[in-house]
C-alpha cells in the first residue's frame, strides 16, 4: 500500500511545533502547517520552502477554523498524519477568569481538535490509513 507522506501540524511556529516540523521534514513528509499570524507563516515559509503548505487559522474561532478545514479537506485528501499541537493559556485564578477567557482556551485546546479530526478523518478512512497525535 502506497501511503502519502503528508502531515498536518497545528501550532507549527511555536517551540514544540517547530521541533515536530523538523522531525517530519527530516523524514521527507510534505508539511501542511498552521499558525495564527501572517508573520509566523512568512517565517515558516522561509524555513520549509514553498513546496509545503501554509494556513493562517484562528483555532479559537470555530467558524474561521471550519472554513480553513473545508479548504484543507478538499486540497489535501492525502493527509496521513494529524498532529494537534496548538494550544494557548489564559493563566488566572478561576475567580478572576472571565467566561470569555475560559471559552477561548476550551475552544482552542479541546474543541478545535474535535473539529479538525471530524473534518479530516473521512479522507483518512477512505484511504484506510491515518495517524492522529493529539
């Protein structure tokens, strides 16, 4: 069975994300990388070349994320590995934390993983292959 070597890595521009990108890049995977800012996307392109794929996405915004996932699902039916790496912190004492802060952390760190897997898993199932690292 010929398995495509393409990986989606969220939060690719952070410290852990960069290490994950390096590992997959060294194994000759095509990279589909996400970051939350245009500047970080530019940096990723300089490091990993235009032969890979880059998406600016706000994981804390479910609608923005879904729009991006719909595009990814159509353009990259051959993603064989998903690495849900992105995350945020809104450190505060619980009684000082606003509900909006809590919701943003839960959406980014938890709900977005569900959305990503739910959107991209059908392509993996059709290929009868896939790995999810969360």
